[in-house]
């Protein structure tokens, strides 16, 4: 009898505990998980679309929730089931759902280029929508983040860019004049050396995090030819050698934190903003998110583009977040209605006014509340520069080639080679880089 | 000759020890305590740093020279961490997952392990090897197929994918328990059987009471793994209020910066359950680890 009672009690407690795992009531189920027939049967009722987003400094969970409420108020036939994910887990979840070919959201960020084949081509929707004009976006961001292989795979939400932030208090203390927008790479090294102070563990500036970004392009350097056929004469060409030599000079100045310092004292891959705010880094290559953190912290700072090289065109490393519709969606029309509202003028304006988004639509960006501030003006000027992404999107093998040439980068960072060895070291990696380029070109179908 | 050689050192007379045996014992113990305290202190440094960071203003965290004790203790960081995100809710969700997973493992593992260790049936060794082979498959490879299966079963955004596997037994725990049960004398089973006990009685009345060490390990490791699980809850859950604590902690890392002081405050509170569990079961856990030959 006692044993039976024990068994029954155990079974009951198990049932109670497992009941907690049960799915939400049907009304709370995401629409994508309900059978299609059920949807069809409920004709006339609002269509629910799934939207995966992240919680970030630019748009918090509360702000996005409020934005959805505003959208739903003006579109009573559409309900948005918002899933807010941590920034660091979004890619894993999206990759899993897209890889499984099921359970992916109707609308989401498609910030990884590898996801583009899974995005719905928006061209017919854009053509059919008289209220939507692609020319409202910054042209550079439209070209780099919306168009892929002659298809429109998404719309660009917000803008971001890298620039140099300098701590005015440290400059004043060291008696160094502030950099101007026309400063050069040589000025950067000179100032960095003047600003460093080992006694208080302060570095003058930071090092680039990888080659063939804005400064390399400012030197006119490219990892390979424009037709994606040849590495020799480009990776080891005079422009590239000049860029690597500048890096060598910067490293040897001893005024910058080493990669190990950044690894230990940096911020989880988000840039050395905390070192900058603590006054331990006089100049740092940061972005608009860091800039707003500095404003919030009351820091006394200025903003300039990454240093230029005289006689060459100037570039910026800038980005926008591609926001797309999954091609497996059962509600493409409703998904387009939401996407074009969210990433259109109304949604971006809402996120700008209630969050910290810098919109990718110039006419909306002009209405930014602190547009007259010095830092905002400097940031807007940076956005006018030519984008590194334009070249990178058209030359998707640049990462593979740069990796093949990684030895030279590492040796310079570690101080393992002399200045006059840079040319020969680059010459030595050309065969491996050419092989990487050929392999990549073949893999991508020429 | 030999006697002379042996006598020679004695001629000098035995040296009187500098310290009495009691003093030597005291000195030895004192040194041992000193070294162990120093080692414990070194091991505790990250925890001290976490506590210190959790009580700092953001600008103080990277200041030089580093401040171990902040000028002003910002206890409000704890309040802010718990109001910015529903950390209490996330911890309750984790606690629920821990309880169900522990129940699942404690129900399933002894049953399966007993079968492999004591019962004879055709294909037993093949099945055992197959089960062990599943341990060799990296978890990430199974992620997409499992997601597809759970999606077809309409279990996405429920806790089922996070608790169901426990009721089929973790291969590692099964292996551990099989090896342990094999060390128990079969005479016990046979004596019980002669007294009229059936298989269930032998398992629950004879074997399981002797299996406290492996059961403790299953309890602690399941608690630990479930509490610290990030990837699977992230993949299978969509609703914000269903996330467990590790997914909740990830919200403190933004795209452009980490709020280290709030993050440390939330993390420090989130590891308390594991610390408390360890204090309660450390004796059994260490005994268990020693008896099943498991080293982490």
C-alpha cells in the first residue's frame, strides 16, 4: 500500500512538473508554428508575423515594443510577434533556423552575408509599392547592404561608421593641438607618441584591428586586382607596402596597446571604449554607439575621420544592418508591410526619437535632436566618405587573401621584422595569397 | 670491521633536534595552512574582482591604478541589474529547468545503467557501445536536426526540448553508473533474489542505496550544466519571459559595450545557487568523485 502511494505521488508530481513545460495556449502560439489550415480558417482575423530582433543600445526592448504597438495601431490587420534576443546569440539562432529550413522568423536582421540566399527578393514588392522609393536611403548603404547579386535582399536599417574619437582633456593636459578633419596618418603617429604617458599607463592611440580597412584604402592599397585575378603587384605593391610600413612605425612608437592589452582590457570585441572613457587611451578608433556612450558619460571628446593620406581618396569603414524577409514566410505581403514600415521613414524616425538609432535615410537623419552638436556634425561628415564596403562587397575574396597574408601582420604586431623587410615579407606571401584568391574565385563560381 | 663502521657515527652521539616534535608539527601545520590560504586567496581573486567591479561606477572599472575597494560602494548596481532585466524571473526559469532535469536524470539513469550492468540480453554490448558512441558526436552537429525535429513536434518556445532528453538518460552518467554498479558484489543481488526479491526490488532496495556517490555526481553535474546552459535555451525558446539565467545575462552585453558593473552584479547573484549547492554536497561530491574515479 505504502509503495503504491509512493508511486502515485511520484507520478503525480512528475505530471505537475512536466505540465509546466507545455506549450503556450493556442492564442499565444507564434503564427508560423500554427498549421496553415488554421490560419486560413481564421480568415478576416489579423495575421501574425514573427519578428526576431536584438536588444541593443540603439533600440532597447521597451522602445521596440512601443514601436510595434504604434505599427499595430496603424495596421490593425497585422500582429507582430516580437522575439528579442541577446546580441551575442542572434547569429547562432538564425543560422540554426535557416539551416533547418523551418522555424525561421518572417522578418529579421540578415546581417550575415551567408544568409542572403535565404532572403526573399524584395524587387517585386518594391515595384508594386508606390509609397516606397529606394532612393530615400543613403546610396552607399543601399548598394552595400540591400542589393546582392542583382536582387534586393533587404532594407538597410540605421547607419554606423568607424572614426577616431579623441579625449580633449588628455590633449589639453599634454599641450597637443586637437586633430582636424584633414589630419594624416603621420599626424596620428606623432600625436600618439606625444600623448602617451607610461607613468599613468596611458596610451596615445590604438592600432588598426586588421589590414585592408579604411587606412589601407586611404593609402590606395587593395589586396588584389579589381578583376579579382591577380595578387602580385597589389598585396605587395607600393601602396600596400606604405600602409604596412605605417603600421610598423605605429607599433614601434610604443604608444599603442598591444593586441594582448586590448584582449585583456578591451570590451568583449566591442572596441576599447572603456579604456577611452577611463582616460587611458587618448585616441581610439570607435563608432557611433561608443560616441553616444561618451556623450552619456559626459566625456569631453571630439570626432575626426580616420587619418587620410595625401594624394589618395579617403575612405570610411561604415555599415548598416540588412533587414529582410525570410523566403519561407507564409505571409510575404504582411511581412513586407511591416518591413517597409520598420525600416522606412516612420520606423526609423521612431527609433531615432525614442532610442539611439542614426537612420539610414538622410531626410530623417537631418531631424536628429542633437544634429547641431559638434560630434554629430563630425559623424555626419564621416558618412559622406566613400565606403570600404563598396569594394569589399564586389570583392568577396578579400578576407581569404588577407588571411593568407596574416603572417606579415602578425610579425609586425609582434615586432619580429625590421622596417626594410616588409617588402620581402609581402613578396613571400604572394603565392599563398594568390592560391587563396584562385580557390575563393572558383568556389564562388568565378 | 663492520661493527666498527657502524659504531663510528654513534661515537659522535645523536644530534639533538632543534625543535621538539610538537613544535615541528605546529610549524608544519602552520606552513601548510599558510600555503593553502595563499592558494585559496589566489583562486578567490577573480571572485573578489567580480565583487569589486559590481560595486563600482562604470568609469572606475578600467581606472589605473586599479581600485580593489571602490571609493563609494554602488550597491544600487544590484538593484539596477535586477530591474533592467527580469533576472529574478530568469533565475526561477533556470531553477525549474534544473529541478525537472535532475528528476529526469535520477529516474532514467539508474534504470538504464542497471540494465546494462546486471541484466543479460542479446545485443547488450552493441547497444552499450552505440550509446557510448553518441557521446562522441559534437553537440553543434546535432543542433540543426534537433531544431527541425522539435519544430515539427510543435515544441519550439516550450521547455520540452530542454527537459525531454534528461528522461532518456545522459550517456555520460549512464556509463559512470554502469561502471559503479559493476563494482558492487553480485552476491548482494543473489542473496536478495534467494530471499524472494524481484528485479525492481533489487534495484531500488539493494543497488540504489549503495549508489549514493554516483547519484550525487549526477545531481550536482546536472544542476551545474543545466544552470549554465546558454545555447540550447537560446535556440529553442523565443519568449523573453521564458529565458533562463544564462540567456538573461547575455543581455548585458550590447553591440558596442558591456555594462561590466551591472553584468558582474547579476553574474555574482546568479552563481550563488551553485555555490550554495556545493557547500551542502561538497563532502559527498568529493567522496563520489574519488569512489567513481572521475576527475574533472
